[in-house]
């Protein structure tokens, strides 16, 4: 058995988690995931200012506190905090270990940075980063070469788990089912406390009054066949249940084929079972050969944006919004390329506080030219101060235009990507691509369960009988919905169609929506293409990462069988 824990789900996650995981119970490997799509843009801008940067600086400060603990407990550290400069971070970690008198060996993984080959992906002005998503084989090579600490750049999130598992169990590229099981375990761990009750639809069950409000971080006990038990250290907050694990399995996934550089995992084969308190067995995962091409994340500057929020208080909110729109647009000498108004009716009639009586009118502007969204926008808003609607004020003074990013996806032949492990002794090992690959293709939809018998219904929120979790994949939104009971699944599978989703979430009405059934998880998983525009860094909507899309859906009312309520 191999115990792998996680101590970071994003750049900025709980700083103390590394120490908590190292001291909370036994571990063999502790991982840290720092590299969301937005993070790569942040690191690219750091690298522009200083070519010696480009890595997640937080990890270096965490290492300063925790290297001795890891050495004392014999725990290996595997992190993707290297970002765009893994060699420099590995060097800095080695220097830190030496300074503390620790005999720790450091390896790192290179080859994901394809910025020098940017022309292969077509003309993209302002491109700052182009990174292939590597698998776990480079990590495994470093660990087999004696590394105690492995630093990578852009690998898949699950590679932080598949790499150590490959090294420990001796798996090769043909051990597809075992690799697929590790990918599923890695996907559950990658977002940290989301697997232990964080961001969980029924949070009051595990984080309610009287409980520890801060969930612990997860770990996986992985076995040689790829099966695993998801758990957490004793005494930490939150919970590990079939539903908390289901929620994370649905996060940022789409159809039943979950493709990666090591293996394509079949999510429709995952079986979950509660083994005991805070212990969920994950088994039965089938794997297929990975696709022949690697995903490449492209981050570029898209232009400049600005935002002004007008406060509309009391009566005639719609008329006030109309007046300020007309006044503002007339005052602009030059209209920005994109100008968007959004009225949030947060006001209440006969409110007992001014804030409760107020609505928010948000103006967002974007343009390739910073001058079109900077001082000109601020001046046009401020100049209305004594000539606009009654009660005119803003939530904050307008600021200058700020750059926004665009995330795009491309694909490249994996044989041309120089995936390389740099071992602790300084030697390098080129990671050969797998001999066998398989292009992705659609799978037939599984049969629907038997519908529930007809009976009385009641108008009620969907969230009374179903959980949901949502997130972003570039410009697309992912929305997974699961039923809490078998009867709930029989109803959900027949009821929550793409047409109903569009009616419940009008923002999705003109967009392509794909629906996938996952009966083993009692879940329906949706992908909404284009909902997030050009990705999170572009800030294209109120909730730019679609984090709360699932909670919006759960709040919508529909006719639910009384037998389920």
C-alpha cells in the first residue's frame, strides 16, 4: 500500500496544510497542486518581470518550515509548484535543504514548456505561455533515481499521484487499469479539501454548528491493482463520504472517458463504497490507452478591462439603470470593443437598511487598447455624479484599465514533446511516449433506469434531492449533478435533460450543452460550451469560473415527486 496525501489544491491554498499533513498521521508521499489555468498566466507575468521567477513562491516558504519534518518522517514531496521554471525552484529547494543541514535529494521534470514553438499553434499575439500537460512517468523516474523531492512544471493534476504509484508498484504503460485507478484517486485528491467536505452541496451535514469548520486535507491509500481508499487524518474536520468523493469526481470532468497522458480512465466504471467512517473505497476503474496527442495550455494577454459598479437605491431601479446607461454611453468619446451592463436586483421593497434597498448595476468594458478602458471610462462615470439618477454613488472609485488573459487549448503530437526527468545526480532521462495510443471517441449512452411511478409532486428547489458541483475548463463550464438515493437517480436521469437545464439556467439557452450519464455515481454531467467566454482570466461573467453554477441550479424550483421529499 502507498499512502499519498495532498496539501494544496491551488496557488494560495491553506499555507499550514503541509505541516498539518506531515504531523497528522502516516504518509509515504505528500503532493501539492498549484497550477490552475489562471495560475499559469500569473506565473508568466512574474517571469516577464524577472526571468528567475515563474514558480509558485508559496511552496518555497512552506518548504522552509517543513523540509525537516518530511525528512524526519521519511515522506517524499511531489509538487507542480515549478510552474514555468521548475529547474530554478528545484535548485532553490536544494539550497534550502543544504542550508538546514538536510541530506535531501531533489529531482525535477522538464519538457512541458513549448513557448519557443508557439508558431505551431497559429498566430496568437500576446502569447506568454504554452505548456503541454505531461504525465507521471517523469516523476516516477525521479523517484526511482533516489529523489526525496520532485518539482515539476505543467503536468496533469493526477500525475502527482500516478507518478509516485508507478515508481512504488513498478507499473508500466501497459498497466492501464491500475493507472486509471490512480488517475481517479489523483483527481479526487487534486483539489485538496474539496474531497473532505469543502465546497460541498450539503455542507451543513459535516461543517455545521458544533463541528470543526475547517475540513482536513485528503489522502489515498493506493493498492497494487490501482484501487484505493480515500480518507483523511484522524481528528481533522470535514468528512469523507461517497457523496463528497462523488462531488469531486464530477468536478471539471465531462464524459465517461477522462483522457490523460498516462491513460484514459473510464469514469463510467468507477465504483464507490463506504468502508467505514471517513473511508471510501474506489475500485473497478477500467483504463484505455491514452490519446496520441497531448493537450497544450496557451495563455496570452487578450487586452485590457475595467469595471464600474453603480449603486441604485430605492424606487424606480429599472428607470435609474436605463438613465445611467444612456448618459454614460453618450459621454464616451470612443466606445470600447466590448461594453456590458449587468443589473443585479439585490434590492428589497420597504427595506430596513439602505444596503438592502439597493441594487447593483455593473459595467464591464474590454478593449485591446488600454486607453479605451482606463481614464476615459472612469471620467465618464464620475462626471455623472451630480447629473445622474437620484442617490448616485459607486461601490468604489474607478481604477485604471488592467490586463486580462485568455486561455486556449491546443494539441500536439506527444512524440515531439521532450518529456525529461532530471535526476538528483544531475543526469537526465528522456521519457519515451507510450507505444500504444488510442484516439478518443464517443461511447454509447448507457440505458436509462426505470422511471419512478407516477405520483403527486410538489414545487420545490432541486437542491433538496440532488447535489451539484461546477467549475471551469477554459471557456467551457462543467456542471455535475448527483442524486442522493436510487429512487432520486431514477427521477433525475429522466428529468434533468439538456432542454430543462436551459430553461432552469437561461444563460445557457443559446449555447451547446452536452449531457453524460454516469449511473455508477447516480450522476448527470453537463458541459456548457462557451459560457465562460475566453476563460477565467478574461473575467467574462459574474462568476468567471462557474464555481457557483451548480448552486444556482440547485436553487431553481421544479416539480419534484413527493416520495423524494
